[in-house]
């Protein structure tokens, strides 16, 4: 089972991906986590993406596609993958389909976490106060939300046409959302 957790930043994708990993043994592939790890390690890639990430804009398709390609090759035989924060553009979605096909696999389900904009803003303000992530500051978050609506939301029809898209109410507490996702996955 390969699934995409889809939704704007702060919709709860990372939290739910970690639950599914613990419960089902799927591998979480978060391009945001991979990029943050690259920055922490001080690698050339990390230095290249730092300013873009802090501004709230998307890094290039080429960079994130290469990260996912490496991760898929390194985790052959995994019982499933949870894509978290990837794909974020139509080009990334097409590349993902091609990469999975090379491994004889496909995306089975796309779970869209639905959270209204006011609750997103409240969550991000709380996270910024607690964790101080540069791209959670209000200006950067606005850019991230804009990127979601202009570059990522157009992916919804891509998956809807394939009959893979399922909406889940992401406004409830973590356990209730996890239960709804489990039901959607069957
Ligand atoms: P996230 O933690 O998923 O919100 O990602 C943090 C930041 O990393 C984003 O605001 C982008 O700058 C970058 N990033 C993560 N995933 C992607 C992606 N799939 N495409 C482009 N940029 C990404």
C-alpha cells in the first residue's frame, strides 16, 4: 500500500504519517524532513535550499524528485510508503508515478486532510511559539499557504480522475483523524 497524505502545511500530515508508520510498518517519506536533515548536516544541498525554505517557497522539483528516488531505492521491499509533503507540483506527481512504475508499484490512495484556514493559522502560530521554525513565522507561512493553493492544490483533480482521492476531516483530534484514515484505507 502506497499512500500520499495530502493537505496544506500544518494539516497534520507528519503526525498521521508517524502513526501509520508505528501501526503498519510503512515507511514515511517526508521531503521536508529530508531537506531539514540536509541543512542540519551542513551539506552542499542543505546550504543551497536554506534561504528558499526559510522564505516559504518551494525548492526545485529536480531536488525533491532526486531525494525521493534515492529513498525508494534505499527501501526496496518496504510494506508501503507514506508520502508526506510530496508531491507538491504536477511535475512531481508525474515523476513519482514513473519512479514507482520502475519498481513495479503505484500510488494506491491519496488521503486529503481537510482543515480550514483559520485553524491552520492557529496551529502554525502555536508551533512557531513552541518550536521557532523559521518558515512558521507569519510571513513565511503565508507564502507556504499560497504555494499550496497555487502549485499543490491543482494536483487534486490529477488524483481524483484516477479515483484515488479520499477526503478526511482533519479538524478533529489526532485519534479521531487517525481512525478516519484507517477507515479510508480499509
Ligand atoms: P514541509 O515540512 O513539508 O512543510 O516542507 C518545508 C519546506 O521544504 C517547504 O516549505 C519547501 O520549501 C520545502 N519542500 C518540502 N517538500 C517539498 C516539495 N515536495 N517540493 C518543493 N519544496 C518542498
